[in-house]
């Protein structure tokens, strides 16, 4: 079997550049080792195709089955006649003008003749194969029956089959070689690209992995992305039902609306610590820019009596103030704030009290959180502070509702205390029911970091009170719908207290199905 490596590489690159448009990324783009589906299809199909004494024809058949042959470009081109004429002015005779303005395909050419001419036009491009790909859809974006309609007589004549689709061909080739439909097993399946594409080709696919997240993503690939229309309709119905139930319960608790009926869209938190040089309680953030496009910043206002800072939100500030806010109080691993006359600040490792014990192991003065903790204790080195809220005005049903940022009020803090009281009362029962994790963080190269730098020792410490409350409510209502569990990894990834706010994009990027309730700027 011969591979056209250049073409396959270009197809794989085009799929990767599709970003969120890739078939499986909706389940979790955070899985970085996912293999391109076009590559998986090429490998599985290549293993099934027999080699003959005519290798050139073998390659021709392979390219046709992959829709990577020159003629396939005519079907993969999804543009209008007008777009074709602009792209290929030398081939403008394929289109005609209607009423002197709108170009349409010539009606005196049948589909076969037009596709032949369009394929010739693409083949005439004086650039590489990947340049052609810029103007066509990926094979999986096309209707497969239409895309491969003309290849089967040639394929069957060469292979001695009678297939009319890729799954039929895979089954016939499997029976010819193995006596049964092909079986593909992937014992370390990752996000499931190989078994998913093998199943889509028509093989019996088996998959497993040591990582439970990998198993969940693979299950989702088969049972959600690969589900039939009826199943997808049921999943969408379940999503709406759960979202409505969560919305009703959160609204009834009265923890997300202000006195004017505005609804919170995002809560912005930061760390806080007492400066050992000045005794001031200082909010800690690498930047106080909230939204670049709207020039919104948080400004620290000294309270000399309490030796702490009030935080106000300013909108439409000058370029100079934006640059000042971008510096933050966390600069190059040091705590820098206006009331410290030493402009170089204090090293964070000094605040933590980092040292090495007799065995050379790094230690510090941070208190290790206990299983019952979900907020810092008053005497902890690191505190957590809500400093701004993004509100949605009374236009929640609009496609693009109006939003604004505001500093935190006493009423907002009262709602925070209410949330904390609810979590304190229910945390143990939520953990018993599996709605909140109760597992300790196991030591490791990366998992040591939250232990050493925050004092967190259990996985639920990575989430604030609002997140614990919201996620427990969401899981409670979703527990009877296995398909909805695939939503939560991405949701949790964005809600973690280690997930930093991005000022340029934050106002547009929160989830609309399950809102992001907690954004941090550590």
C-alpha cells in the first residue's frame, strides 16, 4: 500500500486548523494528543486495502476512497458559481450571468461535465496541494454519498467487491481477509480518534485506556458525536431540561440577582495577603485590567485606617491608566503595592515562608487545608477576595444581552456569605452523594504545585463556594443523563481557581449553557 504523505499531511493540517470545527473537540479540546480523524481513516483503510500487482492503481483507488484525488475537489468545493468565477477567472465560461448581476452555473452542462471542468480548474492552480485545500471543505464535512458517488464502479472493478459505501467496502474486505467484519482494538485510546474513525468506516471498534477522562471522551465520541439523529434529539432535550432545572434552583436561592434584577454573569476573584513589610492587606493580581476592548480596570484605593485597599471599577479609562493597571500587584514573583516604600516589593516565597528541610525538600509556612475546608481561614497566609462582578441587565433573553462590570457592594458580600453558608451545611452530604469530589490530591510533579503554593490538599479545594454549589446542583439534575457528564470536564476546567481571567476575551467567552460563575485572576 502506498501513502501520498504530502497530501495526507496537508489534509491533517487543515483539520487541525479547523479548531472548534473539528468533529470531536466539542467533547473537550483540552486533550492535546488527539489524532486527526483523516489520519486515522487513512491508516485503518490503508491496512484493509490489499496490495496488487498494480501499485499505481492501488494508490489511485486509495486517493479516491479518501476523497483526496484531483476530481474530488469538484465535489468538495462548496462555493457558489460567483465564488468559483472569482477564484478561477480563466474558467469563467463555466458560469453565466443572470440578469446581468448574479452568476450561476451554465445549465447546458450536466453535473459530470461541470465537475470535470471544476476539477481541471483546481488542478491548474500553480501552487501546492495544501493551497487547493484552502478553497474546499474537509471530506468529513461533505455528504459522503454525494462525495463518493462516482468512484464505486472503479473501486469494485479493481478490488473485486460490490460496495456502494465505505462501511460496505470495509465489511467486504474484512470478510475476504479475516472471514468477518474487521475488528479494531485500541488499548490506549486517548480521546478516541482511532476507534471513532474505525467505527465510522464500518469496523467493530474496541477501546480502553488507563485514564478515566480518556474513557469518558471516547464514550462520548461513540454515544454523542456518533449518535443517530433520534439519540441526539433526546440528548438536546435532556440538556434543556437540566439547564431549566438548574436555572430554577439557582434563581430560587436568590444568590445571583441584585436588587435591580440584574443577573450575574461572572464573578472575578483574586488572592489577598498581608504584606510583611507594611502590615497592609494587599489584593494580589498580575493585572487589574478587566476588559481591554472596553478599557475597564480595577483600581486600588488605600484605606489608611484599616490598612487595606478598597477596589473600585473604572470604565473607559485613559491609555495611561490601562498601562498602570496592567502592572498589577504581582510583578516578577514579588508583591508590589503603593503603600510599600520599597518599590521592589516582597518576594512571594518570603510571604509563603519557603525553606528546605534537613532532607533538602521544599517546605513553607502555608497551612495545609483540611477536607472540610472550602474557603481560607482568617489566619491563613493566602486569602481570597471577590473584587468585581459582570452583570447582565434585564435583557437575558436577548442573543447579545447588555453587560456591565461593577465593584462589589455590601449586598454582594451578603450573597457571598449566603453561598458559603449553604456549602458549609451541605458539603459533607454532597461528597457522600458524589456531587463534590472528596479525594486527596496525590503527590506528583505537577500535582505538588497546588499543595506547595496554595496549601490545597483535596481536589475540591480548587473550586470556590459558588462553583461547588453550582456544580453540585448541576450534577444532581444531570445524574440520570450519562451523555451530559461529558460537559463537566470543560466546565470544571474553566471554573477552577487556577484558571486565569483573559481580559481581551472574557466578556464573550463564558459558557451560555452552564454559565461560568467564577473567574480568577491570580
